[in-house]
C-alpha cells in the first residue's frame, strides 16, 4: 500500500511537472515593418538679424517673421530668418525649436560691469509656399503638411523685450531647428 502511494505521488508530480513545462512553451508572433520616405532636409537660407538697435527702447524690440510692417525698434539692416524644408510630397512632418535663445555678447562686452545677456523669444511662421505674408503662426512642436512638391518654408523672427540701458556690443546665439516625419 505504501509502495502504491509512492507510485501514485510520483505519477501526480510528473503530470504537474509536464503541465508546468507545457505552459512555458506558449508563444506569439509580431510583425515588423518600416516605410522608407524621401530624404528629409532642412536648409537655413537666412539668419535672424535685428540690425543695429538702441541700448534703450520705449517698447519691445520685435522682428515680424511675416515681413508685414509689425517690426518695432529694429535696425534698417534687419532680416527675418528663413528655412526651406524638403520632404516627400504632401507628407506630414513635425518641426521643433527652442522657445527662447540666449544671445551672449562678445568677450569685451561681457567684461563691462552690469553686462546681461539678451533673450530672444522666437516667433515662427510657416507655409507651403515661399510667401511670408501668407504664412501662419506656429508653436513648437509644429505638425504640418508639406506641399504637393514636398516643400515647406519657415519664417523666423521674435522679440528681445524692452531694452533698458543694455550694454552696447554684438550679441549672438545659435538655435537648432529639427524636422522629422510623422
């Protein structure tokens, strides 16, 4: 009887062990795919330049990216920035840029007591044709659709705020704009 109980226990344990082993062999498949698109490029055509401005302004220094007459307290040699994006025809893309950019002065200016950086707050517009006045205001990240030929244009301006006895000098900075397919 004791031998029968031992044999029965061995059989039960074997069945349990086989059942547990069978459960670890359950599997599932996953598919993988990738859609390769036309090369995506962004080309800077023109840098942002506020021109020569006064160290003290009665209001915000503004460079309008549309080229319409909303510029304020900027120099005569001002230029709005411009990028050209090339992508697959009518593709959806995402464009990213920083909200602000710190403009630092050259070393001699930085050595002057009371020196402070300037902060550029970007104002970015975009459109499927190279017509700034027809462009729409964008916020980052911007999800847009390219033209039938795969083109999209960015027009870049912004504000430096109101200047109050800003230390004279050349202030510069560099921002990175990125694009990717959606």
